[in-house]
């Protein structure tokens, strides 16, 4: 929804085409709708305060019953309307109003865009009006926003009502056939349904993103593990030469550390870690820790590190296998520690107000 939990309805319409009797009736309907919207927990988005517009009458009813802090009216206007959009209730209930100026002298483009913004509106209320109201209604229909169009007073709102009636004849009722509270309740229920659909769609998208990220991580892990198997093959089974054995050992330590880090990321934190970071951190950790494990052993028996190694013994192969196991553990541990530190740093961002 546009608010944290409160749905916001854009109030759009005009009384210019109505005679005096119909205009008086429309103003009363606007006040009634304002009362019902306030009691249903809606917030308002309004654009004009002229008496021939629908907004000031809805605002009057809304402000008359809303408690302090329980409602919100967002007033949006262009640079050219600065100072011209002013509601009488602002003088006594200033905290109820949140003013936001469109960054343009032309009101039309930002007005229509406000009906599309993610933090804009959740529903639309239409009554009377002409071209602007009709276009706003078409935008709302295209966005599948809940729309309450009052057909009683003709104009663009009546045209939008006919479109709604053709699309959903069982749920589109003519004004006067039901209490005003029923229309607002239906509007609220439709807002909740749309919000639930949006959350479900977002949940599915997040699940899909995690699955794709996990697949991406699995690809990196498979590549690292394949590299480790190649090292084990050339280090334990088919040794190219004694002189190249140190290179095989170092490559094995890096491949083992990367494999451990990537497997940990898949099992514990899918879709949260960049596999390239796990690959780098794991390789470094595996190389450093594995080398630290081998150095004491090489001091007593340099083996393949000798200037002219005579060959690779069984002891050298055992050292390689055991160091790879140590490197895998190092990759798992180092990536885990780094992930925790990064998460803690994000949770404990510097807040000057708390210092």
C-alpha cells in the first residue's frame, strides 16, 4: 500500500457541469464519503481546494470525524498552484495535512504520474468531472486499482462507472442503491485484496530470485569442486612431475578453501552471498591456513620442496590430502565469520542520534 498500513485514496472530480441543486447534493455526498473514508481508516490524496472541485467537500467530512494522529491528507500541487491550494481545515488541523509540491509548473504530467507511483495511491474516488477525471479513471483501470465511481452526477465519473459495470456487473452498484458505508467497505476490501496479491507476487519473486541465486552459487561450487578433484587426481594418482608438485599443492589448497566457502554459502545463506566473494575469501583462507598447516611438516621433511626432488612419496600424498581437509574447513569458517561481521555491520549502522 502507499502508506505503511493505511490505504490512500485519490479524490478526483469536479462539480462544474452540475446545476445548483445537483451541486449541493454532490457536496453533501462528498462530505458523507469523507466521513466514511475516515472511519474506514483511509488516507486521502487531494490536488485542488476550489469549491467546484470534489476534494474540499470530502476533506471537510474527513477532517470533521478523524481523531488527531489517526488520519492523513496528502496535498499535492504544482509550482504554479503554490499558495492557491489551501483547505479551510488546515488552519485548525495542520498536523492532518502533508503538503508535497510537484517539481514542475505544469500540473498535468505530475498529477497523472502520481497515480502510477509506487508510493502514490491505492484507490481512486471519482465524482463528476471532465477530461482530467476521465483520464485519471482510465489510468486507475489500467493499473487495476480499486475505483469508486459515483454515477449519480454524470460527467466522466459516470463513464468510468459504466466501464466498471461492464467489467464487473455483480460488484458495481449504482449510487443510492446501497448505504455509503457499504461502498467504502467494498473499496477497503478491494484495497486489501490488491495488497495481498502484491505481497504474494513479491514473495514469489523473492523466492524465484533466491532459487536463481542458489543455482548461480551451485555453479561456482561445482566448478571449484571439479578443480579440487583435478588437483587430487594429479596430486595422488597421475603426478606430472615432482618439480610441479608444489604448484599442485598450492592449487589444491585454494580449490579446497573455495569449495568449503561456496558449499557453506549454499547450505546456510542461499542468495545472500555473492559467490565471487565466497570464492575469493575461501581461496585465500584455504591457501593461508593450509600452508600454515604444512610448513611445520615441511621443516622436518621438505620432500617436494627440495632443489632436486627425487620423487613424491606416500607421505607427501598424505600431507596433500590432510592439508586439503584443513583448507576446506578454513574456507567454511572464514566465509562464515566474514558473513557474520558484514551482517553485524549492516545492523549496527552509525546513527548520530544514538551517539
